[in-house]
């Protein structure tokens, strides 16, 4: 497995968005925060899309369907989304 390189964003440009799409019954999660990307990679698996800047990953996106309750509970309980 190749070691992934992440590009750390400027502090004021760091973002994480969680969209709930009820029609398609899924959660879409996007983040460009490196520590959260690594955490979500371990919890949820590979992202559906990685945004790259040259060779470095500048952001990642995951989709979780509502029927995947185990992944959703892991996300809420274990991922440090809210930095608490």
C-alpha cells in the first residue's frame, strides 16, 4: 500500500461539512483537516473521492448510507469531528 501524502490547509481554510441527503438516504462527509481524514480513513475505510493538489491529498469525501448504522455510530462515537 502506498503511503498517502496530505496537504495541511491554512487554519482559516480548514473545513468539515456533513450533509444529510434524505432523498438518497445517505450522509456525505467532506473534510480537508488532515487528522480527521486519517481518522475517518481508519473508521470508515477509503473515501469515495480524494481531492488532490499535485501529489498531495487536499481533501476527502465519504458517503454513508442510512442502512449502515454501524458506520454511523462509529462516526459519532469515535471520530473527533467536533474537536471535543
